[in-house]
C-alpha cells in the first residue's frame, strides 16, 4: 500500500498531466478569440498547490494562509498582512477597524466625514456609508483618474476624520499631497490598493503609506486566489483589531485549531462577564466571519512567486498600447502615470474627447463585435447611480471630470494573459475604427 506522501506526489503529478491535457490556453485567432480585459494566468503549479491543500481537508484558514500572510507582507514591505475572503471585505475590515473603541479619541463615529472620490469602485466607499460615515466627494484628474488634490484643503471640516482613496487602475494617487494633508489634520488614511499590487511611488510600494491598505485577489487582479483579499498595516494594535473584526468580533487572537495563545484563557475579566469566562467566546467588537479558506491561500502562495513577471508583463502591454495609440490623442485623452510613480497597471484607460466624431458607446460596441472586451471606469459617478440617490454626503467644488469619465472613459486589458499579437490586434482595430469614422466625417 502506498504511503500518504507517495499518494500526494502522485496526485501532484496527475494534476500537471491534467493541466497539459485540459487547461492550456488555445492559440489566439484575431476576430474569433476574445481579447479579455482580465483573467486568470496560471499553470500546473497552482493546481498542484490547490490539490495539496485540499488533501489536508483543513477547510478554513490554515498553514497556507499563514505562509501567504508572511510572504505577502515581506513582498510588499509591511509588518502585517491580514488575509480575508475578498478585496471588498478587506475594505470593510479596514473601515470597521477605525470604528473600534480601542482607538480611544481617534475612533470614527457616525456622522464623521471621510474624503474620497465619486469616480471609483463602490466598495471603496460603501463600508464608510454602512458605518454611518459621511463621504465628501472630490473630482479626479483626467489622464491619471486619481483625486484632484487641489480640492483637498477645501474638503476639510470639523468632522473630517479620514481619507479613503484607491490607486485608480494601478496608478498611484498623489501620495505626497494626501499624506501631507493627513498629517496636518490628524486624519486616518486607507489606501485601496486592490488594483495596484506592485505599483510604486517614490520607490515604495503602494499600500505602505497609509495607516491601512487593502488588496484584492479576485481573478481580475494582479494575482488571484479566485476570491480573496488582504489588509496591510504596520501597527500591531491595528492587526489585533482587524483580526477581531474578521473573526466574528472575538477578543481572542488564537488561530484556528489553536487555543490559549495568551496563556490566560480562563483568567480574563472583560465587560460584565464572570471572571474566567472562556476567552475564545469573549467578543470585543461586532464583527463578521470574513476568513479565506486554506485552499484559496494555497493558490495565492503559488501565484505570489510569479508576481514580478506578472507586473513586468502588465507594464509591457501598457507601453505597447500607449505607443500604438498615441497618434490618436486628438480623439482620446491618453492615460499618464502620476508624477513620481511607476504603476503596475490594472488597465489602459482612454477617454473619448467631447469633440470626437463618435461616442464611447459607438466605439465599445464596435470593439465588442470584434471580440475586444472593454470596461468602463467602474461606477463612473457614484452620485448618479441608483443606489446612492439619497446618500448623505458633501461635494467639494464640482465633479466636472467625474461626469466626463462617466460619459466617455473606458479601459482595455493589460493583464499578463494578453500577448503582443493581441495587443497589436487591439491597436489595429482602434486605428481602423478612428480612420473609418474620421473618413466618414470628412466625406
């Protein structure tokens, strides 16, 4: 009879065979195959890690999750990475942590204001709304699609307590201006880095400047676990608070399957509970269960090893698109990196100029017919979305560029699964559309 270790080895070998037989990507055929905006990029290694984790039958957070948290924190350059089940959950955890009573006078309270932008992804700001915080919306710059920092000081009121911003499509926002404002006014900063893993600002990783940062491992993102996310922090106290909110709100910090890590499990006196109440069942926050499974984490461990080549490929594809499309700047606002940054691009954004002889809708439908996928810049203008019609909020200045984004911006894929042949097909297609449209106008 084979030993368990021998059977595991056979399972891993069979996984590699299965990948070769069933999961290799077919050759790209222009006009027949899709050019996606995003997707999973993996090989037999991820399959082998996934099977290895499944054979443990440890169905919650376990050894692979611990390994991923250690390696991911080291990769990004922070002290703590707290794994959870999605990037949106990571934003929920980060915002919830700032409402903890353990923060004393710095605890966020309902009615406190947070500075953000309206041109973004809903779950960057949703957790603040769900906690009764009031978003203060600022406009964005066209080209970078990040916050227009000229309105930051005007956004401050006596109730302003935090800043919650995403690095849009992997392009870091103006960290110098944002962090300077936060320091002057004693504000918390949450960096939504879900689209920006590997991006740097002045040589430091995005996600290492604020008090908290979030990352997503959805299949569209820089590495994937299928579902998964992470909160980053350098503060040990914040790590404990985050883990409490993630793990049902409990006060205990034992990992699953462990107990009495504190050495006084039956010797605590908290709240109005009797002395010695089991610490594993003492709750210091009104929390959630947002843990990831070890099978997800195992895929992440395999993916993390490939992150450097993924980042380089994203930058390569972005540069190739830029070089191929720069001659169309008379009809498109071309994207640009924020000063002092080196983005790990999530997508290649274009904005159809208001005086162009075509609309975004006409263009993206034409591209779709040629099997080139596009996406709009998330919610466009959150305040024009049906879910946000009665939202308590403030707007600083106007949202002119945000409305331009809503009307005219879309983005193309740059993820590592896109080859040079695909990029060239996209470039040729956009040139053809513009040539045909402009020729029609001339006639």
